C-alpha cells in the first residue's frame, strides 16, 4: 500500500507542478461554436476571416444561467447562418461565473486579456454584474447585461458617461419591473372588484421600493403584508396568516427557490386567494411537473411568451423548443438572445467592431428583438411598454404557460384556481 | 527540511522577490489579477493554519472574518475612509473572535469546528435581513482608486508581513505552547499555562489577518456581497491548507499559490471544477494528510526505511 | 394563531428530531461528527425522485429503495473513508465535509440544478382545530414519532441496544469482552443514515429538492445536539422541540426575518452556558 501511496502522491505532485507551469504560460479557456475553437494566445489581426469573439457569462449551473448559455448558442447559430457579423464568423467564449463576484471577475479578466473577446454579454445576478462592470469598462469593451435588474448597473452611464458608456442593459430594471407588477395587479383588482389584497414579497433590496408603492396604491385594501427571508423553506405559517386575513388576491415577489413550496402548499390547503406577481421558478417549463400541476391558476411575469409581439417572437419560441426539447424558461434566455442579435445589427450598422462606434450605433438605433422593439434610453436601459418591450404575464393553465396580460398580447383569458370556481 | 528555521524564511523571501519582479516582465492584467488574489489567499490560508494547524482546532469557517473585514470596508469606506474602514474590519473581527472563542474554544470535541462552519451561513442570511446597511443581494460597491499594480504590491507586502510575522510567532515560546496545546492540552495546562488565553490569542490573530485581508479583498473586487460568507470560500482555504501542509505555515502559502494557478488551469473543466476540488481534498486527506510540504521528508523517510533491508 | 404554532411546532419538532437523532447517535456512540449527514438526507430525496419520475416505481418501493441505497452509501463511506482515521477527529471532519460536497457535486452533475419534485405519499388535507394540515404532514409526524420510539426501544430494551450502549460508554472494555466494535459502528452508521434518509423522503414532498438542500439540516442537527446532549434520545426530542417552537414563535409572533438570528442566538447561548446539553449533570 505504501508503494501505491508513494507513486500516487508523486503523480499528484507532478500534475500540480505541471498545471502551475501551464497556467503561467496561459491555457485557453473554453470556447466553442460552429467554427472551431481557439487555444492559447490570440494574436489580433484584421484578417477578414478572423472570427469575432463574444464572451458569454452567467451562472451556468443555475437554471437562469443555463438559459443564458442555451439562448446564446441559439443566437450565435442564427447569426452565423446569416453570414456572421461584417462577414466574419462569430465565436463565443463561455465563462461560468457561478453567481460569485470573485469568480466572475476572474472569468471576465481571462476573457478580456487572455481570450481577447470583443464584446461581453450576459449575467443575471446583479452582484456579479456590478463586480465585473468596472473591469469591462476599464478595457473599453461593450457589456450587454442581460439579466440583472439593479438600477445601479445603469447609474454609471448617467454619472460618468465616458467611463460607463459601454454598458447596455437590454432588460427591465427593478423600477420598470415594479411598475409592471403593480399595473397588472391593479388591473386584476379593478376587473374582479377585489376589496382585500395581500403582498408576500421576499426580503430583498429590489423588492423594497415596490412594497412601498404597493401600499400607496392599494391603501386600505391591503390586509396582509409579509416579507419572508429568501431562504424560507416552509410557508405553513404564512399561508395560515394569509387565509385568516381574508385577502382575495395576493401579489407574490419571489426570485429564489420559494415558488415550488409556496404554490404546492397553497394548492394543498386550497387557500382561496388568487395569486399573481413574480415567481421566477414558474417561468420554467418544468414548473408544472415540479408542483404536480398544483400551479393551476398561478400568474407570473414571464418575459418572452408565445405570442406575436414581433415577428421574431414565435420563431424564437419554436426554434428554442426544437433545439432543446423544452420551451424557453427564465427571462435571461430571451434577453440574451436579443442582446446578441441587436449587437450583431449594431456592429453591422457601425461597420466596425470599434467600441465607440458600436456604442453610437446602439444609442441611435431601433432594433427588433424577439421580446419587442428595442430602443435604448439615455442610461442605456431600454424603453418598456406598448410599442417597445411589453411587460407580459402568463397564467399556468393545464400544463401551458398562457399569456393573459396585457390584452393585446393575451392568447387566453384568466381562470380561477380550481377550488375557487364556485364564485 | 523546509520546516527548519531559516529555510522557511528564505523561501518566503525568494517567493516574494519573484512575485515582485513579475509585473516588470509581464504586462498581463490577468496574471496580475490572479497573483493579487493569490497573495490574499496565502494570508487567509496562513491565518487558518494558525488555528487549525497550530492549536489544533480545526476551523471550517475562515470566511467569517474575511466577510467581516470585507463588509466593514464596503459599508464604511465612504464615510470614514479606506484605511480606517480596514482597521474597523480588523477590530470587529478580533472582537468577534474573542466572543466566539470564549464560547467554543473551551470545549473539547468538534464543537468549535462546527460552530465555525455554521456561523458564516448564519451571517450570509443576516446580510440579507439587514439589507439597508449591507446592500442585501446587490451588495455594496467599493471604489478605492487604487491601481492594479499598486494593489498587487500592497497585497504582496501584506502577505510578506503576515507570513514572516506568523513564522516568527510559531518559532517563539508562544508558538511552542500552541503546539503543546495541540498535542496534549491537559498536560500543557498542568504545567501552569493559561490554555484559554493562548487559544484566544491564536484565534484573534487569525481573525485579525483574515479581517484585514477581507478588507483588501473588497478593494480588489471593488464590490462586497453576501457571497463572501459562502462555504466554498472556507472550503477553498481548507484545501489550500491541507494540500500545502497543515501546521507548517509555509505549506499553506505554497498551497494558496498552487491552488490559485490550478484553478485557472482547471477553468476549462467548467462544471467539473468543484467536483475535482472536493475530490482533491479527499485524496489529500486520505493519502497525504501532512501536505505537499512534507513530501520530501516523507520520501527520505521511506528511502531510509528500505535501505539496507534488501527486500 | 396559537393553535397554528402548536400544531406546526409539533410537526417540525418531529421532523427535526428525526434529522437530529441520526447525527446525535453516530456522534454519541462512535465519536464521529458526520458532516455528510445532510448529504444522506439529500441523496435519499433524489433517489426517490429518480425512482418515481424516471423508473416509474411505486412510491413505497421508491422509498424503500432510497433508504437501502442511502444505507449502502453510508456504510461504504464509513468503511472506506472514516474507519481508517476514526481516531483523528480533525480528519474525520474534513473528510466528511469533503464527501458532503462531493456528493452534492455528483448530484448536480447528474440531475442538474433545477429543483426536482418528490410526489406526496398522501394527498388531501384535514382540518385540525381550524387549521388545515395536509395528510402528508400528519403522516410525517406519526412516522417520525413511531421511528423515534422504535429507536428508543431498540437501544434500551434489546440486546443489540445494550451492546451499542456498552460500546458508546467504553469501547475498549467492550471489545475486550468480545464485542466487535467495528460491526457496532457500522450498524449505528447504517441506522443513522436510515433515519436521515427517512427524514428526506418524508419531508421532500413539501420542500424543494435541490442539491444544496442538505446544509440546513446540518445546522439544525448541530443545534439540537448542543442543546440535547449526545446520543440521548430524550435530549434530542427536547432540543428539537426548542428549535422548532423557537422558529415557529419567531415566525408567527415576532418577525419571520429574524428566524436565523434566533437560531444563532440559541446556538451561541447554548455553547456558552450548557455545552453538554441542557440535561447533563456533568461539569466541563
């Protein structure tokens, strides 16, 4: 045994030493795509067949991050099938940030200085996006942040334009999200004539302003407000209180793993309250199975629905389903898809990959994405609402995510949870 | 060989010198970044070793003090300035260490270890709860205006000071008492030493180094968020310490740099990365619990055993 | 509201007691603090998922399969990794922690990060004193109580139990008297894993099944062990009750957000004042 031990440890030591050597000389990070991969140093040339490299970042081990990766692959495939950008093929370099700012920083620096990417797209976690943003800005490369909602990401564009102008966020920020939730809920309450409402919103920074607005808008109708911690695993207590409060409808704001448990317990106990709002897990096709169908009647914001918002919306949905065997899920998927297509358009318009010129093209152009018409604002966020990117709400009906709001996007009408149908 | 006195100092000095020269030969931002982080992790690993390797109380949550230091900087660098905020983080870490130490270091058995494992998890949640001051899930931005090269040299100097300081400490009489506590606590106490005092001393020094390091980490990342309390942070430091060699100080230093490079090399393995780490830890504990640093000693010991036996 | 607190407090007491018991046993008898305990809990849930969703087995068979599989994994882990270094607490801690992370990674690689579901054994609910409780929660409660009673009887009334207690009190003496201590340890390990697995199977339907679900049970188990003392069934029950009710009362009457702060405070206070459990008479 000791001989085995000895040789094993020798091998281990050699591997470690070798790896240190290799890392010092710079190994290549994983890059893949339709046109082969590149290892080692990239010597920049201006050959016309040189691929354009785009870095895609996200927490690929999480559901939302996986969606980013899959959507990016689909987008890049589409771009390359249409001749690439400026006639050059597009190659993606994927970096898993693991929802960790430290890791994100390392990944991004490697992408910028080792793989020498031209653009960076992705990331749905605000804390990671905020951590990598200065690094990318320093390198004067364009960062299309497709997932995080923190207003801080775009604040810099207003406060220090020269440094931050390379940041674009083709995604709603938390204020726009808040407006959307409140508007839809208001319509629901008005239409159904509800007199008592409740709010169950996780304890998180992005939610705080929305809670205030909710209480202002609904005033006396609010009978129950609860702010459970994001890691709450059991909602027995909260559901009891909800039941006792007499509320007829409740707005949910859950961006973590709460959805499945909450919805299941709600259905099992047949709590007579209509649920709407934001349940991130309910955006996923698996949700129906995960809740054993108990999500019937739940409404949630979902970005990217199967409806003709633009002429690209349904092809994206169907194309995604065909490629991956599942319908599109969490929101960073469609936003990443759009971001890449918009980027391609902008670069083609600018005629060069030079960041400053592309920034101009992005600022001045109007683009058609799968999620809507994309036009960037002064802070490089974008306009939402009618004529731009609509805030869309789906309801789970018999295993399908049916768009039910706003009216011009809806393909079905709202139903009640099965035990509430006597009303 | 490397645990003998002057050899360790020479090694550290040489390492520091080599590292100091790197920015002059390479202009890769990426390499500089990796090395800056490695400098900090060397300090974390050494501070871990002081508690786990020297007084023999395994710490499974070094991330706790790193987090305190980082959040102190994140929360207060605007109002009181960068250096005072780092100092504040250090003070908070030491005070916390004293409280936790008094509660858990008296106990035999794994209570201390489990407490250290569990506390970062609790604080992770607390940063979400008290999000008005900690920024919740978005975290806090840190703008220190320190350039990359400057930060690299600062962390290098910090590493040098901590490592040499700790080496001197463990070679001193205090250090011998640490080892005595690890080997035979009762016996040590019987000789009249205030064992609790020494344990608290080691633990507070460990917290001090990690706290300051945490502050520097926040400056390096330009951001603080709850993930700084994450268990993987503590596990990474654990792996560095174990692989390098627990109880040698210099071992964890080498482990820190080695693992930092290994991480970059392993980046291409993507989703298998964490699996490999866990596997590495198991392999090391099973086969080489003393760490790489003692490899040479083990080799020569093995060789001596088979010499002259004619098997 | 008080009725809610009492009812849900009791249900969670049973669950926590189930989780804490296995942890406490292996520590009390073999002096092994098994940080992979939560991983057993997690793996059992995943195996039930796999057997029901992918192999389409009936629930009871799946549950049985999960328990057996978890026991096998636990015993293998004990034999291959823990036994060689049973006397070095440090190594045991590190290696069980590493194994816990390894298992988590394996599950992540095989099943992906999406939350999975485990179907409930019983659907439907009942009204107890005005509070609607699901039948699954009731089932969990009763099974947990029965199991705890069975373990108690096993340890105090049977021959095996006597041997286990002997080994936990003085292993050397026991082995000199002819007891195969290794076999005893493996038995306790298997029992501990079975308890964790059962908890996982019962609780999974009303929580989310994710690769990281094993860590909060460890926190709870540790707190219970500190409060209740080692290997002490009544102590475990008492500890579980304290933790469960403290959580319920905080959530209902005070503020759900403070739940973690409360756990923290309980833990620290217990460590400072009563590290050997609330019921110990020893002085340390």
